[in-house]
């Protein structure tokens, strides 16, 4: 993976940052993408300090919920990167809202980020990979085990994650002739700023994890590294669950 270029959306915090740090530790040049410029700058500086290598770590601000912002992002990527080897679509969000209290605004906001923006960004990444072929071309979408569960209050989140799972399968089929691999990674409950903001839901989910703890961003980083690496060069269209057995309960 040394010298390859990876782009990670939602890369300033949580799972995205864990994935970005693992790819950088493997020698990849990494572009961190996030909406908040301050958090993005902090993450870039921290990554540079941590790896201390010769590869590049770059920050690019963009809002994955906005198609126009995605277009601008990929204009920058095409003009800056010699090639795109790895694209990790991690940016996403969700809340615990009872179905009868779900508002059109919340529905539209989460669908725009988790589904519409995610698929559109993956499409742009695939076009860039097609136009600039490399020996290793991998797209990874961070999904969730909630896509197949039916927990109260997670309707819109679960629906968007189920939709991206199927998008991954169809895209993997269509992009295989270009040797572009497309896979999904489905975490269970994970220690992130998003889950920390809802301690009651975090504690509830933790009770059903056979391993007795939540996942850490580094756990997802290791799984993402494998799926994006040349060692997984014949793996496409899969959904790798990393949840400590939570989905078995």
C-alpha cells in the first residue's frame, strides 16, 4: 500500500479517522475529508505527527450531503492526485427518533448524507478510478449492522444503511470489469463522538455485545485495511461485519 492514494470521508473523527490512520500507517498517502475545517485541520496535524513518514496527509473540506460540494471535492482530487487507489465512504449520521416523531427534515437530512451523497461520491470515485487505472482500486462503504436489525428509533438510519448495502452489491457487479472492487464494512456499536452523544442508546447496545465491549475505531481500521489492500484483490461485493458478535444476539 506504500505510495497509494486513499481518500476517507468523515475522516476527522471516529471510525473514519481510525481507518485513515491505519491506511497511513501502511504507507498510503491519505486525504481526509470532513465538513468541519477546524476538526479537519486538527486531524491532519495529528496524523502527520503520528506517522512521521514520508507519505502525504492532506485535508479537504466537503459536505457529502451536498452533490455540489462532492463535485468540487473531486475536481480538487483530479487536479491534485496522480491516481485514486482507495475511496472510503464513511461520512454518515443518525439519531434515535421514534417513528411517529420522525420529521421530514430529519428524514431528508439523513438520506442526503447516508444514501444519496454516499452513492454519488462512490460514483465519482469509480469514474476517477476508471479513467486512471491502477493495480489496486478499492471502494469501501461503511455501513452498519443496523441495516439488518429492527431496533426502535432507527428507521431512517437502518433504511439508508440497507440501501447502501444493496448499492454496494450492484456497483461491485458493474465495476468488476474495470477491476474496481466495492465492499461494505458493517460495524456494531463503536466508541465514537456520535455514540458518545447518546449514552443511553450506547449502554443499551453494549448489553448485547458478546465480547463485552464496544468496537474501537482501530478495530474498524484493521478490517478496512484488509478490504482495501491488494491482499483482498479478489474480494468484491462483500459486507464484512465487525461487531464482537453483537448481531448474533
